[in-house]
C-alpha cells in the first residue's frame, strides 16, 4: 500500500534519509522514535506537505511523489486536531465530502457509520470549543475517514489526551482500523501505544531507520543500542561470547561504540529479572548475588537497582512483590533470569 524508496529530506539543520520501508495494505504500522528523530517530517513527506530531496513514494501502486496532497488518497490527523472553530461537529466531519465525489445518500451512510463507530452522536451540534481533547480527536478521525482515504496518517493522536481518556481512544482506533480496512500509519514516541495498536513498525533515530519489523520483535530483540534504549531494555551491558557462553561486563562509553568482533552487546528487560532474598536453584547459571542500591517508584510498580560486583541491574517489581520479599535499599538479594531473556547482538 505504501512503498518508500530511498527517500531523503534535507533542512538547514536536519537530514532525513535515506529511508526505505513498506506498509502492506490494511496494516496498522507505527513509526516510533524519540523527539527530533524525524517522525513527523517523514509523515508529512508521505502526505505531500514536505518536498523531497530525492526518492520515491508509492501509494496503492501509484507513484505520488510529484502529486499534490489532495490527489494522494491520504488523510492526516494531527495531535492538535485542526478542527474548523466556526463549524459544528457535523459540518467539520462532512466538509471533505464535497471534494471526493460522494453523493448525498452515500455521504449520509458514511457519516452514520462513523458516528456509530466513534460514539459521537451526542456531539454533532457542538462547536469544537465545547469539546474535550478526546472528543476533538474522535471528530478529527471521523473527518479524515469519511472521504475513504487509501491511507490514514496519524501524528501522535494520543499525546494531547488526558490519561483517563487515552485508553478509550486507543480502543476507538483499534475498532476503526478493523472496521474500515484502511491502512493506518501512526507516529508516536510511546512504545506502549505501539504494542497495543500496531502489527508492525519502525524505529527512527537521528533521521534514519534503526530497525523495522514486527512490533514484538523490536520489543524483544532490538538491533542496536538506540533501539534497546528506546524500548526500555534498561539493562544494557558489554558482552563477550566464548564457546557459546555469554559473559557480561559493565557498559562503558568505549563498549557502547565498539564495532569489533570481540565485544558485543547484551540486553535484558527489567521485568524479566527475578529478585529474591533466597538463592535460586543451583542449576540456574544466570544468577548474581548483590545489594539493593535504590528503590524508585514507577507508576503502579517500582524499579529496583541492584549492584552485583561491577554490574548494575534494574528490575521492575510490583508493590506487592516488593513488600512480600522485604526488598529495600541496602538489602542483600539474589538476582536471576532465564537465559532465553538475554538478547545479544
């Protein structure tokens, strides 16, 4: 559905490229990365709002590289929604129908379906000023989808929504994707959103794609240090591999930049670490004895920092586990993990 070939965009102080990736028809694809990575620039390039230095963009098999935005069959929704302030909700939603050739009966059919899917029937006569952030985003989604675009581009649609309503809007996005059959391409800096919504994705870093593929693979098997840090691996070490055995060492600046064959990198997700006051079974070779250096609250859980010789581990525990095992700063503990949880590259 979307094929990006050797895309490059250059501004005075930023270069995006060379970018190559494919989004299949009907897929929910997510572009991820930290702020300043180039995610929105790439999205706007696909929409035709940013000029390319080089490369080609195909949508539904058609080369749209030189086409104006209105001819690309693309809808776009920004985090600030961009609703017309002087129009009520109904007028905002149906605005694009006059440009897409849909008749009155077909337009009403599309409107009724979107109203039902998004649960916005009670909002139709309101002005945008009287809507919450989540309500505005639902209206913006309806406005973008009513013209039946080949592709819906979403620029961090959940970032400006209150946490209490974010989960509801995630559910609405999933229902819309399944019901519409439209290809969704969403930009986010929140990896949790990607895990919840997407089938496949790509991680951008400093204007280049670091890794692309199934979301679960990116989550469990990052291909670089930048991706590992972005997906929250936390435990990143220098590693050596000898006779199939991995030896972990403290990560240093030189290790982080090492490209030699001798040194490699290893990562473990914090939730895959087991923290216990008692020693693990002798057959568990991936075990260390250490001391808790800090316990930090983190949402509904806690991050526990453990010093084991030269290594510092970060584990994530529930409050219940923390209290049951009396894990506190200064406590002598054992930390272990399943060898399958160790990712080495």
